[in-house]
C-alpha cells in the first residue's frame, strides 16, 4: 500500500446528488456552509419532478459557493456521482466529499472528515455508523439489523477492514478519487459505495470517523429490493473472483 502524502485541503467540494429533495436541500446546504464555510457545494439534480432543481438554482443565485449540475433524467447514484466528481476534479478540487441531501449525514462532522485526509497515507475518510461513537437514530430494529448484516457480509466476503462499507458520507483526496476510476464501476445503486471501498482499500489507507446517522428529514428513501439484490449478487461475484485469484496465485 503506497505511503501517499497527506492531502492538502485547500479546495473542498461537497457533492450532493438529488432526486426529489425539495424539502431537505435548503437546510442541508445551509448546514454544510455553516460547518465548512470555505467549501463549495455542488448539487447534482436528476430532473427532480418536485422542483428540487429550481430550489437548487435559487440557492446558487444567493451564494457563489453553491453550484448546480442539471442532468436530463434519473440514471442512478453512480452516474450522478461520476458527473459531479468529474466536474469537481476539473475545477481543481483537492478534496471531494460525498454527502446525502436528505439530512441523514451530520454536516457538523465535515471538518473532522476532511481533516482525516491530512493523516499520512489516508486517501479516503468515511463517516461511519459502526465504529465506537457512531450510531443510527430513527430506524426500526429490522432496518438496523438488515444494514448491519449487509455490512458484516460485505466485510467478510471481501476481507475489508472497514466497518461501514455502504456508508455514503465520504471525503476523498483527489489522487485517490481519480485512481478508483468511478467510470468503470458497473453498479448503479448503493452498491457503488461497496465497490469504491474495495477499490480504495487496494491503493490507500481508509480512516473511519464516527457519525450519528439520522433518518431523513423528509421525503422517501431511495432504497429498493432491487438495489439490495444487486449488492448481494455483486459482492458474491467479487468474492468468488478474488478467491479464485488467490487460489491461482498459490
């Protein structure tokens, strides 16, 4: 694993993919701007029918640190993040943050998350629900059990020393983000987080920062059975492929 130099955090871009987040976007953007005043916010809206795009434009009109990328339709979380990440890197971002626009990720942790990238060798910092100090508020026991079980399975199958492999609150150094090549990620839904975690683990150290994850402020969850099924199938395929490679290498 390379010993990369600590990331310089001169320019930070916080990317928020949105689809029908009209109610939650304004308070979340305000919280980010208060927690990390020097950071820019890039809203990537997939033509939300509830007017999220127009609300994002209004926020951008009143704050030069807020920018909006409008996309023609809904084509998955990976595609939204890829578009936003490319734009952020082209604009010279040294740190790129992934963050949900529904209020579930605590903006107050942003300074600590970004600061973790200053540690030698760390190219990815994850806001983790499953390390000491982390927690989930507002979920049912069944949903919490399902999330923990999925994480444990992915960690075991892929041999990842990361407690929250599905976390969506992350800070990347520019060098690490470019190296993981998000364009080559096949996943469309939340499984993209697992794929990016395993790719990052192969090239850099990962630091987990505890967060208290809260149920979304409003709106509906984007999680579906299809997304869960995709994650299970892909994790199994990666595990089998990795095991076959280790066997051939002996």
